[in-house]
């Protein structure tokens, strides 16, 4: 079966997340651009999986591959799955290719005519943008029984034709982000979407086998222990709970951060549920005050499966110069080095660390932390999360780490995956 993924603003990171979750191999990638990934796999994917993919905007199935676009091939029951004539049927067209799709209006009129002949009243949903956003798709019900978003993907001399199965749950993600009672805008807060991506890079979610039909679970049980030793506002802990993990530990040197994490976790389990609408128990998480540089004093050795964390990244509001950037970098390198030595004591031998390091952006340069300083005297090494995949759009840092950036940010996030 063939599926497409519309990637987010950081396509390499989005791709790495999909590789980690679906365990895809290089030969299964049919198309990869800055916007689109098309893969071919044997298993059927449940559309609900988009709720755990922080870097995917749309998910859909590919129904045809054509040498030219024609109405007869597109107007097919595989694309249009209406089961009732009681409501108006909405449809939209999104074209991913060079330039604008010149035959869009012609195709839309033919679809309306064909639907009318079948006794179906329809409405063509359009947008000022080149493609329909996930907001437009959701608000106009273009997934499900009452609508369809037709996807046309141009690739070399052929076209992939498919339909959208699901879009990113932007409303819920926004509520989980901006609705949290414990907020620290001065120190900064990890976006829920990024937290999902970090978790997916670190460890397979207990829900994944349920969302990929016909795949046997690679896990013997669902008891993996996740630790966030710089838990901040608790975003990683709450997102992990929503993804089905049931053994979570969070700690922070800041008393306020611990209280914020507890409040935000309570908020999440009260207002949100897992992908399959399972209620979350408060018993699955332990949050306490602790200095990450003394972690082994409070956590048993070799007891943690994965450490997923965004530590302190430096002052969020200051005028950066090369001098003070380098000074902050040295301080953070020392902090991270001491913390990672402690991580090695509590992590299981086959455990993984997914950690955010800051990248300081100046007017004409960027300052990265020194990984040799951070990993000095530890047994950890940086691994390439997309090893074996070669494509011009895939961009890693020189040490094979991923970058998460937003427009206008003075501090970007370098996502580093560590193993012993």
C-alpha cells in the first residue's frame, strides 16, 4: 500500500520521526521532497496515527499513479466514498508540484457534474493558497463520509493521485499548548508537537502496533520507563502519557517547574485522552525536585529505558553577542556534561537519550555547543537517526543531529540522539 505524508516546516525532522515510528527502509521511499513523503509498505496504516506524529500535517493514501491527469481516472469510488445523499458533499483539490495546477477549475466542474448525475449535491472548497491547509480541510469536513480532499502530487513525468485520510489535530494541540495552567513564557516552553517528535525518536510508542495493522508488536510489554530530568512545564511527560506510555518520571531543579509540571499533567489527564480515548491515570507519573547532576542519588541504576529532555538552553531574553554566546555555551557544556554522566548511571545498557542542545544565531554566524566537551568521559556517542537514507532535502548538522527552527528565533534547537 502507498501512503503520503505532508511534512511540517522542518522536513528532515518530520521524515526522521516517520522513519522511527513506521520503521521504514530506504527502498520503501518512493518520493521525498521538502513538502511530501510517499512510501510503500505492506501494512495498512490507521489514520489515527497522525495524532502521534508531531511533524506530519496531512496523512493520506495514494490510489493511482498516472502519466497524465484525467477526470475518468480520478472520479472513482476509491477517492469518493460518500455513503449518504442527505447532506451536501464537499470536495477540494490540493496540487503539490511546480507552479499552479492550471486544470483545477476544469476538473472541479467535471466532478460537480458527475456527482450531480448521481444525485449528490456538492460544493467545491477552494483557498487563496496553493494547497488547502489542514484548517480548511478540517473545517470543511474534507475527510470522512461527507467530503474528500483530492491530492495530486507531480513527480517527474507522472502524477500520484490520492486522498487525505487525516490532518494534524491543530485545535487540540493548541489547547494542550496555550491552555496549560502552568506556563513559564520567560524560560520558554517546549511545543507539544516537538515533544511528540522527541518521544518518537527515542522509543516506540505502545500505541504504534495498534495503529499499523498486521504488524506484530516488537515490544514484550508496555512498561518502558521514560525520564525527563529537566521536566520544565511537563510537556514531554504529558505528551508521553497521551501516546500510551504508563511509566513516567520527571524531575527538575526548580521547585516552580515541578509544580508547573504537576499542574499541567493534571490539566491534561482531565481534558484530554489517549488516541483511543482511554483515560489517563495520575498514578503513571512521578514528578519531584532534583538536580540532574545528582540524578543517581534518587533514581535506581539501570532502571530507565529512555531519557527525553530539553534542558536549560540559556537566557531567553538578552541581546546576543559572540562573546556572551560563547560564555553561555561553555556554561551549558559543563552542565550537560555533568548531567549526561548521571544519565549513564540510571539508563539501561540499550537505552537511548534524545536531548535538545541550543544553537545561537547571530547576524552572520551560528554558535553550536562543543559535543566533545559535553560527551567527555562518557560512553555516549551521537547516532544518525536517518542513517542509510540519501536525499538532497535531508539536512543534518555536521555531527548528524537534527535541527528544529522557527522563523525569527534567536536560539534554534539541535536535536541530538545518543546511545552507548
